[in-house]
C-alpha cells in the first residue's frame, strides 16, 4: 500500500520525504521491522519507541511516524511527524488491513467482570445460528473455529487489526470483543467501527495502572462516548455506573436489569448447582448456568442478540443450549458428593458475587471452603478487601499463591491477611504452595460441602518471576478427587 493512502486519515504536523513509497507492513516493535515496513515510534509506559528509530531503519523501515524527527536522519527514509503517535496507530493499522470493521458487525464488551463470558457466549450463540464469527477474548481469540492464542485482553492496534482483517477476509459476519480499560486509555481500539457496546459492571480493579477509580471508570465511559450514532449501547441498570456510562453516547441506549424497569428484564424462578430456570422478558428458559451474576450476563447476551435483529424465540432456543465459559463458575463433583467450583474471580466484587451464589444454593446444608490469593505486581489495595470478602462468606478460607510474578508470594499473602482481625483469622490458614492449598481444601471438605477455587479460572500456568510454569486448577482438583 502506498504511504500516502496509509496516512490519509491522520493529520501530520510535517512530512519529510517521499509519500508515494510502497509500504509492505507496519510495526511498533523495531525488532519485527522488515524491509519496506513503516515503523511507528510510541512513547510507552516502559520504553520510548523514539529511541529505536535508528534500529528500525537498519532493519529496513522505509518510513517512520514519530512525534520528534531525529536530527540524524537518512535521506532514503520518509518521516511523518504527528502530535501523538499513540493516537494514530489504530487509524493507520485499520487502513492497512482494509478497514475490516466496515465489513462486519463488531460488538465490544467492557466492564470489570463478565466481559469474557458475554463475548464468548455471543460468539457461541451466533455460530450456532449458522454465522461465521470472530472472538477476541482473555481466554483465546478465534477466527470461526480456528483458535489463536492471546496474550492480552485486547491486543495492540496492529495485532488487533491484523486479526480482524483475517476475520473479514474469511467471511466472518460478526466479531465479539472484550474491551479493556487499558485498551481504551492506550488507544488500542482507535479506528475501529463498533456496531454495539455492552457495559457489564464496575468495581475496583487495575488501579496500579489507572491510579484512581475515577480514571478507571472514565476509561470505560470513553468507549461509549466514541460509539457512532448508528450503534447500540447496552448497559446494566443494576450497576450504579450503568447510566453514567451512556450519558454522553451518540448510540441508541438500551438497558438490562434484574431489579429495575429496563428494556431487557429477567428473574430467577428456580436454581441449583445444575442450573437455573429463568424468565426473560416474560418467557421461560432453562439454562445450565448458576448465579445471579450469570443471569445478568445472559441478559446482556439476550439484549445484544435482540439489537442485532434476532427474534426472542431463536435467541432463547440457542441460549438454553449454551454452557459456561472455561474457568467461569465451572463445577467438578467428587464421587463422595463434594462440589469444587473453579472461577476466575480476582476482584473483591467478583469474589463476593460467586460466594453469595454458593451460599444461596447451599442454604446452610454444607460448608463453603474458599481457596484464593492475589496476583503480584498489580493493585495491592484490593488484597485485604479480597481476604475480607472470602472470610465474610466462607466457613473456612485458605489464602495461597496466585500469579506472584516478580513479588514474593508470602508478601502478597501477608497483604491479604493484614485486612483481617483476630476473630476472622480463626477461619483462615495460609499455604503458599497453591497445589498443596487446593489439596488441603479437598481433604477438609465433607459430602455436601462446596470448595471455591478462585483467581485463575481458565489459566493453565502460574507466572513466577517472568516464567510461566504449567499449573491448572482443574487438574489438581481432579487428582485430589481421584477422578
């Protein structure tokens, strides 16, 4: 693609060199530059891409987009100076990959909890309806039935547009994507056209990056502010920030709720550890999901499918056949009648929701035993809050290691225990080795008890000092249960 076409949607401060040159690829990582590529120098949180312009040119970059043009610049390289290079990556990437979101319906899901479940269920629903679909999620990316491993909830703009471009080329009519607060703040979704946006809920998370809850909230809101008027904005009215999210959007606003008047309304008729009987907009449906938070997730799926033109009858028919997402309230039963639940809950609110559901169904007929930890090099403020939620709603709690990353696991455990008083500590034991902690919980449990193993969910690794070691909560539980 000619450079002049590639930069048609950005507003350069200055251009030095030939804009008719042919560009064969784009990158923000100088190590991935090849002959004929465009290098975009970005001032990141860890490194400044401007320091690698020379290396990118050595690797064969024909053109460079940057905020500051270096004094020592070769004549054979074209330089495009912009005010903010981070803001132009998305626009350049979506142009290079053929504006993929103009060729399909892209739905973004944002919020603290529920993003993966809603995006994945929509992907599974529309595939069951006979459509080719794409998925961008924390667990895995998919181009129809082709799995593509993922590193981040929302990839960088170039990786994301390359992925969406492949989806469009292979005939996907719909794509469903988790939109993280980091993705909005770092302009990773710049240049994309969304047909709809869904808000799940908002509780404390990622304050290590955003610093304040208000910054975190406003990053989520910015996604809805950017939606076009022909899109829909579906928001959770049961969350106190639900209507705040959509107050400045140009999109058509619709609401869903379990508690208030809304466009999409649901209530639980019956529930057990096998599933629930629900009423959605006056029609009954049986689903193999558990918990009111999942009712909210299913309601968002129902609402989005309705906004995409599907009838209540076909939506409910497919909804009844869907199953929980890997690592989201997954149940494993022992032969002795102990239930283990594996869930990704890694925030105080998510832990509270899952344990509330467990206790509602247990109704005093068994004990709730919780195994949980907290991730290293992340928001430390939520650690004591998570321990408090676990203790308040459990009969026994084992505090253990999660993904310690570059922190000492014992330091993380100590931060969690610091939130508990002497009386609460009577319910708690700390076991640093996560495998041993899960085994201990399984040994403590009696028939009728429920063990919640929280924090890692779908993950099949443990991140220790930058190395991902194989670790799967599912495998440890099955081994302990002898199944």
